[in-house]
C-alpha cells in the first residue's frame, strides 16, 4: 500500500493527466465575473420584403429587431471575443428555499454570455412583413423555417436564430462547450413558434399543439430552454394582481403542458413592479407564489443581484437585467455594447436603410 502511495506521488510529480481533477484535465474554470446577458427578438428574415412596407412598419421592425445577417455577425463577434454560450438556468441555484447566483463553468480564458430570444410568436397579423411564419423540424431532425411568400411556402435554413446558431456551431462547436443554446422567452396569447396552441377553437388548438410539440421537443433536445414572458404580454403597471393571476392560469393551461415548467420569468416590455407601498407588490407575490425564482428585466448595464435594493424590505428576489440587441441599441448604445463586440462589425448592409428610420 505504502509502495503504491509513493508510486502515485512520484507519477503525480510528472503531472500525469489521470491524476488531475475533471476541471484541470479539461482546463475549465468556475467563472466568477459579470455574466453578460443579452437578448434579441425574432430576426428580420427578409429585409427586402420589409423594405416594401409602410414607413412605420419598417421603423418598428428596424428599431426592435436585428436582421439575420446581423445575428450571424453577432455570433462571429462574440466567438472572436472569447465568449461561450451558457444557458440562463446554469447561472442560479436554489438551496433551502433561497435562490442565489452561482459561478458557471467555462473553458479557461473564456467568458460566459447568456442569449435570450423574446416573444417568438409569429403572429399571423404580422405575417408578410419580413419575419418567418414558423419554426419546423425536417426528416433529418434539422430546424428550419417556413414563410409564405407570393402564395408559396419558402423553406430556409439560415433566416432565424435556431438554424443560424446550429449552422454556426457546426463550424465552431467550442462556442457551446457544454451543449448550451439560447433561451426562448415565450408569450402565449397567440400561441408559440408560429403554432396557434391557445386558439379558441379546440380542433385548431389540438392540431397546432401536436405540431408545436415536435418543434419544442427537438429544440429541447438540441439544448434550447424556455422561459415565461407572460401569457398576454401585458404592461405590468397597467394591470392588477388579479390579472397577473389569471394570466398565469392561462399560461399553465395552454403553454406549460407543451414546454414544461420554468423558474425564469421575463417581464413583458421589461416592466416590473417589485415594490408597492414599501412592501413586495401583490403582482410580484403572485409570480413568486407560482414558483418563479429568477426575474429578468431589460437594461443596457450589467445587473445580476438581489432586489429590491431598499434595506427596509426584507425580501431577496434574484433579478438580472438583459441588454437588448436591436436596431436602436446597435446605433445608440454603442459605448456599452462595444464592450462585448464591435457594433460596426455586427451591422449589416440592410442597416444603412435603418438609419433614416431611427430617431
Ligand atoms: Zn416581449
């Protein structure tokens, strides 16, 4: 036994890899710095089609969204700047009822970035404006998009976040060292991912739910996760606690059975009301009671910590801000965003058209 110990010590002096812990062997570290958290909306998939629409439509899309070329450029830039994609669920943990931020494992020299996509409704009322109509899965289990253009279905593998990220990872698998992907922050009022799973007509609803389930299952298998962005996409300040309760009941009825439970709540419009009359608001209590553990807002600066900041209120709500990456911020928040990537290298040729529409 003694001889074996001596032998082991001797070998370890030469740094034999089988003596290393898992972390050392694979050169991973637990990252303790600020976790960058960004989000986009569904991409402008057909900028040329959008260009033919009314001025206010063009302005809205170019303010709130980026186009598919810019998303490719964004991934390129993040990768070049040593970011790796990390799922939001890996950034927090709940122990003994207390939710806390945690360190995330990344390859040595790399930094984590969390990416979210909000809404992903593909509302039929907005169809034909330059976004795709739905996400689909082909017979080889690849994600693609379908869009009705001039009476024909256009099938593409490079116009929306999921197929673009999958293409990118085929070339640069080390961007996702642990198989993490994007978190899709869904609403429910008009279904999900282009499927009308909350339709009033039961036959429509059931047929659409069946189709949506195939896409959700494949996305989950690939590593995508889902979070709740409310059912109705309401303005928090304008609704009551009762409304929030009903909203989540609708979410539980139509959306949760398809995507599963989530602990992450993404405030619609980034509007939140944690405190009211010096105590945790009734609306916030409803969300806490429904089991949400991490709350996500919108903000150009990094914040990931406990709220409210007031010492007089004895409540610790884990809250993180997310930087919107859209036509507006790529032009007007370059100082902040340039810390992550070079905005000029992300902007596409289509963005030149955008400038005249963004105040
Ligand atoms: Zn939204």
